């Protein structure tokens, strides 16, 4: 394994740990997006460009967007006056 491969694996491990240890939902969403970008880079370095493209679309864009939309809907329902 090359030095670049070792470094990216360590970065992915640190980012995954950071996602788990983050407690605020908004910060966790940003951490998940960063983790998805690192996974995309890892797949690209290990010569899997098709998997990297799928990871970029799902892990770095779609998943954080769905989390943010869900958080906004929950916040809107919570702030709504009850009948």
C-alpha cells in the first residue's frame, strides 16, 4: 500500500470517529458530508471511480440534504402552535 493510501485510510478513520462523537445535529450533518467526501477520495485513490461517483452523489450530497430537510421539518412542527 502506498503512503497516500495509508494517509487517506487514517483520515477516513478519524472522520468516522468525529461523526460518531459529534453531538449537535447540524455539526453532525456537516461531519457526515465531510466523511462522504473523504470516502469519495478514498475510492478514487483505490481506483474505483464508479463507486466514487456514487458515493459523491449519495454520501456527500443527498444524505446531508435529507438530514437538513428532516431537521427543518421537525423544527417547523415543533414551533407550530397546537390546536
